[in-house]
C-alpha cells in the first residue's frame, strides 16, 4: 500500500512539474511559479522521495529564474520606441 502511495505522489509531482514547464514556455510565469511551489510543497511533505534535496534544489533554481524573468518583464521599457 505504501509503495502505491509513493508512486501516486511521484506521478502527481511529475505532472505539476510538466505543467510548470508548459506554463513557462507560454510566458505564464505566475502560473508556472505556482505549480513549482505546489510541487515543492508536496516533495517536502513526503520523506520517501528519492533524491529529494536534488529535486528541491532544481525547483528552487527554476523559481529563481522565473522571478528574474518576471522582474525583467515588469521592468521593461516604459513606452515603445518609435522610428
């Protein structure tokens, strides 16, 4: 029974990460960040996940990149340049 639960958690985390990547590809940065944060929370809640720290570090890196991209987009030029 526990193995089935771990597999269910693993699949749900994998799905969240895939959704986050898809959102990122489409420029939906806030949505992507939410999916990464949800995956991060689920991973932290379960002790039996292999390579837990490595996965969490990877997610944290992706969140940092998203935050950087979000700041860059928000900062963007105040008005378009006319030629």
